[in-house]
């Protein structure tokens, strides 16, 4: 559109197992720049998404890497995770908005490593989300408010991340909070766990600390 | 044994889905005090473990709650998670050693909530571990060393928990570290991710901050 600069999203497809690979299509837009992180290439191929770039060693990849696909090879005895290497490739190309699909729902160490990648993007001021087949994860820093555009009835949990305490307010949730402390050790009532959206969009404001928001996706 | 006081373990069985319910038997000892957290009762029954106590509302429980089983009923619109309520019941009975089975491997919000319960037990000075079918989780605080009795070749990842940085040393691991900082945002090389046990037992020492250790179980 004239006078409006388009902001492209970098969609990274990770290797977390998907019961239905076509679920990827719900986060894919034709204009996205798509990077596959190692085994994520298989998921992309299974649902017909044509990536712009792939990153990995592909030592456990069952399919055929297309000859025309640009690949950044990684050493199997590597320092970076595949997901971090893919994100760095996106950052180098100037992207500031990231959707990390196939990043949750597999092994907890992989999911946790991807939370660290999400944190890295958040520290750089990027807009980013982790998307699994059954859940989504956001980070909200101090002074930030995030509107969540999810359906009424959706389960939303909020935890402190990389800190012991975060102070939050909710609007549009079943268990409302106003400038309330959440603790990472549940030593008080865990009012961050399993809240429910009552108005859409609802919103979460973080006044101090950092909050990890986990959304259970409607299937 | 005469002169030795026996330290009983409180085994809590949570509701995380198990591909093979009999995998619970690998963490069960006949002498354990067993508490089932809501749907965990089903898993216990399926592998023939007879609990001492159950906690929950059992609104989604498919089986029959035995009449002789003591039950602590929970309100469905509750403040505590089922797992926290079960842990509190164990703490009230004097237990200081906890194995929280069926606590990882389901929804990430449930797993993350259980990490908060683990943190709670750690703050109280208890010995505790989360056990899923495919992974185990420990917390190690500043000034603590934990020996891990896992097989050579086991994948072990270490992340800061409830803090931005933790300083750690490893012994017996493929990628050794000596008083090295690990960051929660991967802004440096993520040397905590996917390390490999080379000598058993290996050990992890934490000098500052707190470390979350995630072990991929041999299947």
C-alpha cells in the first residue's frame, strides 16, 4: 500500500515433533521469510512451505535437501543450538519480528533452550513468539503491556522468568490482578497459573521483573 | 537396619500423560509414601501402585476412587495447583525428600508450574526431583554440588533458573566448565545446552545464581 512500509516477519521452523504438520500453515503467511532449523525442514516440506534458507547439519534429516535451497551448515559438535543459529541468520538479514514455530512441545531441554532464544530476541527489542502445536510463549518485560488476541475461555498462565518476582496487572481475565507480585517458587498463592480469558483482547501489564506468558492453544 | 534411621521418600504421582504407565515403577519403592495428585491416581492404578493419599477434585478422573483411600478434596476453582497441594500434604506429614513423578512431558504450563513447585521445595531445603517419562529436572543453588548418577552418553542441559546468570563448574562432562557464567538469554555461547556425561557419576557445582538441570533419560 502506498506510503506504508511493509514489515516482513521471519518465520523460523524448528524440529519439535508435530502431530499434524499442516498446523504450521496457521502461522505461515506467503510473504514471510522462512528459515528452517535442521529437522524443521522436514515439517516445512510435509506441508508444502518453501523455505528461503535452512540452517543445520541435517545429520538426522530423513528427506532430500533441495539443491536450490541456500543452506548455512552447522558443525554437529557445535556451540549454538540450531534455533539460535537460525535466529542469528534472521537478525543478520535485518528482521525484527520473529515467529518461532516448532519450538515447543518436544523435549523440555529443547523447549527451555528456545525460551532462552526468545529471551535473547526480547533483549534485542524484537517482537517474538514461540509457537508449538498446543501452546504459545511470550515474554513481557518491565514497563510493557501485551494485548492477547485469544478466544474467551483460553487458558493463560503467567510466571516470572529470569527473576524471582514479577509484578503484574491483568485486564479481561477471570482472576484479575492489580499490581500483584508473582513468585517463581509458588511460596504464595500461584495466581499466575491457569488463568482464563474472559474478554478478548485481554491484556497483561508487567510493572517489574519479566513475565513468561504461556497460552494453551485452542485445537 | 539397627542404628540407622530410615529416611522415607514422598513419591507424588502427577497427571502428565505417560506412554507407558509402567515407567512409574522405575521410581517407586515399596517403602515410599505415595500421594496421587488428581489424574495421577489413574496412572498409579494402571501400574498397580497403591497410594497412601490422593489430592484433587477428580472431575476429569475416569476410574473409581477406592473407598478406603484418604482423599484431600480440592475446589475446582482453586488457588493451588494439584501438585502444590500434594506437596503441601507431604510437607505437613514431615517428608523432606520428594520424587515428583508424572510432572514433566505434558503441557508446558503444567511443566513450568511444576518447576515452581520444585523451586518451592528447594527453598525449604528439601531434596527433590521432577521425573517425566523422558526427562528429569533438578535445581542446584549457590554453594551446592550435585552428583548425577546417569549413564555415560546421557544428555544434560544446564540453564539459569529464577535469575539471569549462574556461575557453574562441571566435572565428568564432554564440554567442561570451570567457574563459567551461563546466561538465560543465550547472548553468549550457550554452553549449558546439550552437554554429555563422559564419566559417571559426573557433578555440577553452582557458585552463584541457581541452575536448572535437565536430564534426557535413557529409554
